[in-house]
């Protein structure tokens, strides 16, 4: 048995180690300290936003943004049916109702026409996910007439109309989980140009108080701060943002070239969008997908089927006013292959060889039928 190849892995170097050691020896290890501010400034610079608030996770970032926009019980928030579940979960956490919307077959992001049909008097926001690094269609989503939250958790380095992912919508969020392109281990960020909204997010995530007036709690806040220790790691990562993004895109391109002759596709791209890559996504039919994932896992490669559509999960399916056939079709026919920024050509070649063997076995067994 060969060693297990993970689905993803963080790309960490000596600067990350130096920063963490420095934060540790300084004694500033909680949610106050110089690395937090420096990390926030570095993220703002990459995203082209006026403000970044570093927080404890991407999911927490979504909850704080919803709370800061005043979204709560009685409100509806439109979310895509195909995504990691955090956007729908965050809507539930603040007491509002997620409304599941299908994705578009042109790019697999929130379908603006389908979303328009779901807007009601209670719709108080829409969360668009830059799925697998592909920015949603923000110019069309802007005309929905409700606040747009960009979930750029998977889209570090993606570009749309010359602007970076994370710069769209009224406010955006990032995740810096260890499997994302830029990581702090666990962590998240909220980015916006709206100073009042940024202040509100910071207030809500800092016990409901401001740095200027300790113990004066204006609202019942929570503690969602990123630690200085975490931000130290994040700053080193943010300084190599471009390199980390480029590494994953290179892996994505190599996989694409290697898989095409095997009859396997890649995800669609909308004209005008320049997606980045979170994980390389293989597109095939549901039967081939399931068999390929099992074959790769037997070969000690952590390939995975993409998430079930939210319309297929018992906890969320009641939130879909209409069916979401595109989300379900994509969910059933796609799989992820191991992807990280410094994955080697040999590692990619190993995965491709196992995929080729799997596809060949499938052909042989189909012929026997
Ligand atoms: C990873 C992810 C999140 C959640 O981020 P965490 O930091 O893991 O809480 C939210 N939305 C999307 C689309 C994600 O991929």
C-alpha cells in the first residue's frame, strides 16, 4: 500500500514558522496584536477593499455579515443549492430562512434569473458563492435590489472584469481554512468598502464593544476574533498570495490536459471570468464518477465526490421553493482530485495514472456487459 495522498494540504514555509515563533515569544497570542492588523491590511490590499476584519472562520464571517446587515428572524436569504453548506447554515444560525436557488449551467454559480424569481418582500440579502474559484455573475445579481454578500471562500486570486474576487457585492467573506489556497489554519475575513458596515462587523465580533471604550457593551456581541498567533501565520501566507494561487492554477491546468484524452471534462467558465482553482474538478457522468472515486480511494488517493446539493440534504431540502436540477446534476457527476499549491508533477502524474487505470477498467467492464 502506498502512502495516502490527501485531497489538499497547506503550503507552509520558513516565513510562516518565523512569524508564528515571533508572535509566540512576544506573548501576544490572543485576539489583539500587531499581526492581526498587518494581516488585515495585506488582505485588503490583495482584494482591493477599504476594510478587512479578520475573524475565527469563514462560517463566522458569514454569520457576522448577516447580523451586521440586520438579517434575523422573519427574513429570507437566497443561497445557491450547490455549495459547501456554510452559507445556508449561517442564515439558520442568525434565525433567518435560507431560500435555495439553482445554479447556472454556464458557470455553476447562483443563477441570476432563478434568483430574481425567488425575491419576495422578506428577502433581505443574497449570498453568492464564487464556486470552486469561479466568480458569480455580480453585475446581474446587483439588479436584484437586495444586499449582495460575496462568499469568496474558495476564490482567492480569481478575477472578474479586471477586479479580484472578494471585491464584489456590498461585502465579501473569505475562509482561510487549511484546505483553502491561503490559510491561517482556521480563520476567515470580512472585506468591504463600507466603513460603517465594517465597524459593525468588528463590534459584533468583539463582544459588542469598541477598542476605545472597554467593557461598554453596545450590543450583545460574540467573540469571533482571529488570534495574533493565527494572523502571524496568515501574514506569511498573504505575502505569497500570488504564488499560492498560481500553484493551484498550474495543477488545475495540468490535470485538465491529462484528463481530456481520457474523455473527462472540466468545469465550465463564463465568458469574461478568470477563475482561480480551489480543487481540480473532474466532470463526467454519475456512474463513472462513483467508480472513479472508489478506484482512486482504493489506490490511497483522497479523491472525493463533490458535496450533495443542499436540496438533497434532509436538513435543507425544505428550503427550496423550486427544484434545482443543475445543482443536483453537477453534484452527482463531479469529483475532486488532490490539489495544493506545491503539488509536484510526479504527484499529479500518479493521480493521472490511477485515473487512466480506473477509466480503462470501466471500459473493460462495460464491454463485458
Ligand atoms: C470553506 C467554506 C466556507 C467556510 O469556511 P470555514 O473557514 O471552514 O468556516 C464557507 N463558504 C464556502 C463556499 C467554503 O468553501
